[in-house]
C-alpha cells in the first residue's frame, strides 16, 4: 500500500509550490505516482473528468464541449453564451474576432469550474455534405491556420486548455467510427495538417483530440505516426492527447500507450486497470512510455492552475453583456451577402411600410432543446435566444408592419435553410440532401411570383444548391447559425446598420457532382475506406483545376459599398533564399458608405515540375474604409510561401522560376497581378 498523506503534508510537497519551475513540479508529482495510479489517471470518469488521486491531492481535471460555447452539463441547467457556429466565425476572416471569441469562451469555461474546452474543431471542409461542416472553419489550409491559432491563443489566454480536434482527416460522419481515410502524404502536408501544426508551433496548444476514423489504416488514437512522430517529436507538442469520446473502441491498449495517447475518454475501456496491467506485464509498453503520457497530462494540469491558489488564476465570467456583444459582432461580420440585385438590400426603415416574413427558420432559435436534435456535441444552452423574427420585430417596432402576405408587402423575407436535426447540419450522420427541403423551394417560387422583392435569408451551416430558385429572388443572405444574438445581427444587416463584410470560406458548388469528393462512392462516403483521390485539389483548388464555375467561389461576399484595387507594387522582383518580399496594394472604398473589404493574396507557380494548384491563398487582410478612403495594404511573403510538398524527397521544395502574385476580392475576382522570380 502506498502511503496516505495529510492535507498539510500535501501542501508541503514541491509540486504544490507555485514558485517552483513548471517542469520540476511536473516531475515531482510524476515521481510520487505509483504505476497503478498512473493507470488510473489514464482514463476519465463521469463523461467529463479525470479521476482524483486523493492520497496525493490530485484533483479531477474537467473538460467540456464545445466549439460554440461551453456546455457545462448535458441537461442544460447551466447556461452559457451561445456563440455563432465556427463556419460563421470563420466567414468574418477576422482573426481578432476569433481571439475575442476564444478569450470570452475561456472566461466562461473558467467560470463553470472546468479546465479545458473541447474546441476548436479544425477539420478541413472537404465536402458540403459533412454533417459537421458548420462546426469547422474552411476548406483552405492557410485560412484555417490563421483562425485556429487566434482561437487557441484566445482560449489559453485564460489559462484554459484548448483541445484542438479531431486529429486528423475526420471529414465526414458516415462510418466515422470505422472508416479509413486513404490520403496521400502531400495532401496531409499541404491541406489537412497545416492548421493543426500551427496551433502547436504558433499557439502552444495544450491538448489535441484524436479522430474516430483511421488514417491510412490506423485509428487516430493508436496512430504512432500521427501522435508520436509528427505531433510530439516533429512539432514539439508539450500538451496531452485525449481520445475522442469512445474513439478507442477498436484499438489496442499497448498501441495507444505507445502512440502517445495520454487520456482515454469518457471512461476506462482500453485503459482500464485490467487491460493496462496485462499489456504492461506482457511488455506491450514500458513505464517510460506511460510516464511520458502522464507527464503531459500533469503538465497541462499545472498550466491551467489546477494546483494554484484560485486567486492566482484568471477570474472567470459568464453570460455577460460583453460576451453577448462578441457573439453578435461575430455574426454581424460573418454574414455573407451572396446576391443583391438592384441593391434591394439594405431595406430603408424610413421608407418601407410592410414586410412579409415567411419560412421555417424565422422562428429558429438554433440550437434546439435536446442534444439529439441540436447538431450534437456543439450544442449549448444560452440564457436567451433571439430568433430572426425576434430580431426583426425589435428593429421594426412601431415603424414597419410585419405580415405573412407577400402580395401586400413592399418586401418579403424568407428565412430558409436547414437546422440541426439528424441528416441536416448535425453530428453523427452526413447531410441527406444537397437541396433545400422541397417545401421551401416551393415556398420561394410561389412567393417570388407574388412579391417582386423577395429576399432569402439562409440559416444553415453548409453549402446548399440554389440553382432551382436563385434567379427568381432579388437577394440572398447567408446568415449561418448565428448564436444567441443571431436575430439582432440579421436585422442589423437587412436594414444596413451593419454593412455585410463576411466572405465564404468554402466553395458553394452549383451541383454536388462538381465537388471534388463527389466523384464516386469510393471518394465519398467510401465503405471501409474512403479515398481522397483528389489529393491536394480540395475546394477552390479543384474548381480552378477543372475550370468549373461554382455557384459562389471561395472568398466571395458582397458589400453595400464597392472597393477598387490599384497600384500593386512588389519591392523586389528577383528574390533569393531568405529575402522578404513586400507586396503593397491601394484599396479604396469607391462607394457611398463605410465598409470592410477582405483583400486576398494568392500565389501561382507559373511552371512547376509537378502539378500545383492554379492559385493558393497565402495572405489576407480585412480593412475598414470610409467612403473615398484609401488604405495601403502591405503583405510580406517569404520563400516558404512559394513551396509545395514533394513526396519524392519527402520535404517542402521551392523551385526556381516565375510566380504570379494575384490580389483580389475573391478567389475568382482577381483585380491585380504581378510577377516575381525566385532565383534560389
Ligand atoms: C465528438 C467530439 C466531442 C465529444 C464529447 C464526440 O462525439 O466527436 O467533438 O467533443 O464527443 O462530447
């Protein structure tokens, strides 16, 4: 039996000394744990916690979902701010807002007494049909990386661990517990891994969640190559890995330990005492293997202040007006104006008399009230929810009459889209259809015949087909799932209090078969295996390569004003090894109202020994401009920005020769172009 200690004795242990060096505290605690206690610490209990070791005063470490706010219990008794979906936050293209979100949600995690948030989810949006598209950020690795790094930094600014998930290639829900993603090394390096890697290198992420699926035949939780070789050894990750909930089901105890899986959640299965003892006795892993896994978990316990005086850790807060204002601001900036014929938006509140409000999502207070109909693990329970109709009513109060009869109205707004029911934008299965439900299409057609100014506001979290109805309506607004303040943010855009400035972070195809994953069953959803035959040609890289006209391209979004681009200047045309290239562009607000433009810089390798994308996003900046105001946007590029991953030599390579620098307002609206020559 190991010795029991009194509270006083525990307080005098070196690991309790907050002035001692972090690694010394870690080693001190690790050195006091018996082998059996290390087994015990390797798995969770009661869904969201690690087990305490009372003998040593080791407290439970608590982790809660999720990407859109903290959900502290499953029943919804504890309320918290419901932030907009990740796809909406991403559509702001504003890393500051991702940081603000992270910081605010970190404060809420702290306030409910937890230590880690199971977020952000940063899997690449490979297909519009993924049930979890709304929980992820984008199809582009660079944008993904910038937003993921900002989010992790925000969360961890509160000494709350971020848990970056789901590592990696968990890009569909169909067969998610068994499917093997068959993906090339180049696609991993160029598309699927960069954001994960950057959260370690640039944001010091304290935790990673493994994926349910296999990657090239091996489950994420026992994948030596992903966890041990890349994450830990190559990237220098100092945090701990946690299995997705029950993701260890078909794995082996010894393989998980050796791969570097620190924590099995939600309860002990592969890591229960019997399995651990047996695998250990059979030589399946050594105590050193286990020590490293436990050391990582303990390190994060110290990082979040689990053994520090409460006064020494940041103070939490929850459901504050500040957090609600951040939620609203993100939605206002994330809403994307997709179509606006004859400038039918914004509506002028002083001129318009009657608005008809229709559509199944007018009253949608996403998310629903029970977990199964609420998109899955990212649900949370806010103290209130402003539906689109609530938002309109509040704005129109005593000024504009709201009706349900389009023929009598000056304008009709249809709140269409999807919801978080299974088979729509929800975890657990993929979307059943790429179309809007047929009754919505009929409603749009019928209404458009009755009212000349029909505006569609979409509440959904993934691309949908619009071909059958888009030509009949005057405006389309993509409002996503906008969190608890959604209705106010939408009203603000509709009436022009907010000039829309969001842009799409993924391509909206005209039809599903245009999309790279939808070539055959082999490429989606697969069977035992799903083959990523498109390689690096994901999203706009595919549409460019095949010259397919999308419905709306990556990087697209309209504004109530217009912007002009002039004077592309490149400071050196011939560049060598460590040169930094400065690219500057003058962007002017050429319209009549203040607005924000997202200036995008893509590179294009003019001639390459292997096939490369027509263009790749390398920089962007969101600039705010008054009418007639001009700002000079300066981007700095380095040689790495010109490189590709060469499987022949297993490394990143830059080839000499010409590269085009393309600057524009979307991936299909390049306004200026210059050339540089890489000499070596
Ligand atoms: C999801 C994770 C989530 C976990 C805990 C899993 O089913 O894939 O994203 O964090 O459950 O709820």
